[in-house]
């Protein structure tokens, strides 16, 4: 793994020349991004398609393993439903069996997130190379396994650190206000502490959410930093934080780029999921015809297919321009932060 030193004034001006070119200083981040996409968009979207394909295969493998692990639960639920139908009685799955399925899902989430991070890493490194290669002397050195590992390490470290405050806040709120982690009455009953209860019930998750958003915003440029400068994951997080919050205009420029990209990604996912929802009934029919006769398992498969399709397509469409824009913004902020003398 390559560990890059802090940017010097000469290095900052050199990076500026690499990315801006002769007339690039007069163009904005969006125009520069579109210029890069016009030149290298086909290669970037090809990389995104390959990453989506690998993520789809890996996700399918994880899903199959999860279904094999939970199949005894599906079988027990199906048998219970059959017995209730014979007895002409209503049926609802036992809560403990449903909880087992949720625990299996939680156990699979780290592997699925790692697959998504692998795809994001491949696209980020390709986008950074495309931003640099279009200008004289702009080729990024060390774009091999060491650079790839550095960017992947940033995604993993950032994901853990960003979500930790929210997860801990929710767990603490559940511990203080519910009986989830114990069998006796909650420590803060609502009827005894009417003013303290809402503060713990809603204040702790809200505080965790605010910390999560602040950290995520401050580390927005960390993957682009690792891909461009070859810094270690922790150093990339520190550099991104200093670039984003170091100057008054930097956070505004980052916010002006990150918010539309985030809104576009969420909107695109929702539209694709809505378009893929008709596949749910078709997936259930295919599963029941060619797979085991278990309507509960077929229902779960029908729920997962539109989500997977929408997530993969949204990522393949939005990540190349998003990562390219972040790579361009990182170089602009790095140049602006370098002192001139």
C-alpha cells in the first residue's frame, strides 16, 4: 500500500495543472465531469457493468447460502400453515422464527455491503484514472493492487465509523426505553418519567443520525483521496475532513455536489424499484413452478428480486458520473488548499 505525503504547494499547483489543463480553470466541476465522461464514459460504464455483474453473482451466492441456512425455518412455517388450513384455523408465523430470519439477514449484510464496496472501489479507481489521464502529465501512478486496497480500506473504515454512532444510539435507546435486552421492566418507564422518556426515545437516535450525517459528509472525498494520492485509509479520512471543513467555501462546494448526487441516486433507485415491481409476481410463479413448494420462501424471493435489480442498475448508472465528479472536486479542493507563494 502506498502512503503519500501531505501535499506541498508545488504539488498542489502541479495537480491543478494536470486536471484543469489550459482552459480548465474557467470550467466548473460539472462541466469538467461531463468532459471526462464524453471522452471515457464508455470505458467507465463498462467497468460499472462488470462490477454490477460481479456484485450480482456474489449477492446471489450469499442469498442462496442464507436460504439454505434458514430453510428449516421456512419448512416449519409452511407446515404450520398447512396444519392450520386443515384445521380451518388462522395462522401467523411464530415470532421467534421470524427473528431467526432477521438474524440471518443481519449476518449476510456485511458480505453484501462488502460486495457493493468492491464495485464502488473499482469504479472510483477507474474514474480517478480517467480524470487524470486526459491531461498532460496527469497519469496517476500506482493504480495497481496497492491503490485498490487503499480505496477499499477507505470504504470499509468509513462505513464502520459512519454508521457506528447511529447503531450505538439506537441500541442504547432500546436498552433504556424497552425490554428488548432484558425480561423485566424498562429502566425508564414512560408513565414514571413522561419528560425524560421522549428525550431518550427520540433524542438519542436523532443525535446518532446527526453524527452519522456529519461524519459521512466530512468523509465524502475519502475514496477519491485514496485513489488520487495513494494515502492509507485513515490518512485519507483525515485529508477528506480537512479538505471539506478546512475552508468556508469548501463545505459549500461539497454540499452543492453531494446533495444532488445523493438525491439523484435515491430517486433513480425508487424509480427502478417501482419499474421492477411487476417482476415480483412472475418471480413467485417461477419459484413455485421450478423450486420447492413453499409459498413463504417464494414471497421472500419475490421481495428481493426487484430490490436487487433496482440497486444494481441504479449503481451502474449513477456511480460513474458520481465518482468522476468527486474525483474532480477533490483535485479542485486540494489545489485550493495548497498555499501559494
